[in-house]
C-alpha cells in the first residue's frame, strides 16, 4: 500500500532495523555537511557560502530530529530526538555569531 509516495510501513513508523539504517544515513549527511562547513570557515570563504553550509548542517540535524519524532515509540528514537534537539539548539548560537538565525537564513 502506498500513501502519497510513502510506503505503508514508513507512514506507520519504521522497524528498529529500518530506523537504524535511516539514522546512519542521516549521520553520514550530518558528518559530510559538517566537513563542508568547516572547510568553508577554514578557507575563509564568502559569508553567504558559510551560511549556506551552516543551513545544510542544520537541515541534517532537523532531519534526524524529524525521523526520531516519527518513531518516538522506540527508546533509541527518544535518545536521538533529544540529541538532535540539543545539537540544533546549540548550533543556533553559531548562526547568532554570523549575525543571523536559522529562520532568517535557511529556507523553511
């Protein structure tokens, strides 16, 4: 059964193994976006590119929090949701250091 392009199992939550695979993929994106952000900062690239990279990193953290919230019935998902929220909140300070915010600089 397909609901708006999503499988029935995804719409109703993932199994633990599906969740683990999705989380691993998101962590890979978090790591890659963090590397790109650090490279932009280290090479003193244009501030707009640094903000773009910061948005990519924040979006990856948001993706982790979203999937965790959709599967909050799992203990591991609760831990991931808390971790992602803490990381996202602390990263908001980095946006402030750049003179902006996630809401101002990143597309919704």
